[in-house]
């Protein structure tokens, strides 16, 4: 009798938990649209101005990461001027109070800057790493829709973020 009661209790509690969770599926194209809308971004620090533009999003299967290819322009009052491309990878974090997802742990994987001497490349890479992380962490990449009742109910807790078949899967739960 105790086993039956325990089984029924576990069965019904698992059904309730499943009923209170929701998976949001976001395609690369949807993310691309959101990120394109927030660029170009210009950031100034000391004598440098860095502009990020023309982004391309890549969802990385297996790693649960997001790749961001972006054009970069660097200008300095010291006469340093260059442009190129960077690949920045990172993960997502969720702020339940605003229902927004933000780029986190931004790391430059590849950086190519034309018309800049090799002696400045490391300094520029460090600058872009620092500015890129700051800029991307402040810009929401995705926001749950208040018009979608399931998304509205599922705002409270992010259970997991994964990438599968070039789609971002956000597992949310009310509990």
C-alpha cells in the first residue's frame, strides 16, 4: 500500500512540475534579427573609440554557446586607425525581473584588424575584449513576450539553456 501511495504521489508531482515548465525555442534567424537591431554600437574608452557593426549570430551545438561575428572599427586620437572582424563567443544569462537574456562570458576567439601594426594588436585585442564584454552584457539579446501567456507564466526561473539543431532552447519553470 505504501509503495502504491508513494508511486501515485511521485507520478502526480512530476506531472505538475512538467505542466509548470515551458521551453522557449529561438532560431538563429530570430536572434540575428534582434542583434542586428541593437547595432552598430560605439564605445569610447580613454583615447580609443571602438565600433561594433554588421553582426552575424552562430548557435554552437554541443557547447551551448553563442558565437558573434562582428565588424570592428578602431580609432584612436593617437593616430591608430583600423578595421576588421572578430569572433566573440559566450553564453547567455537570464534576468527574471526583466524577462531578458544577456550575453555573458564574452571571449574573443579570433580578431583580425587591418592597417594596424603588430605591436598594437595585443593592446587592441585587450581593449576590444574589455569593451565587448561590457557592451554585450548590457544589451538584452532576447526578451520574453508579455503577449504570450505561457512565456508570461514561465518568467520566474531559468532551468537550462541549450543549443540543438541551430535553435536556442530555454527551459523555464514557474517553480
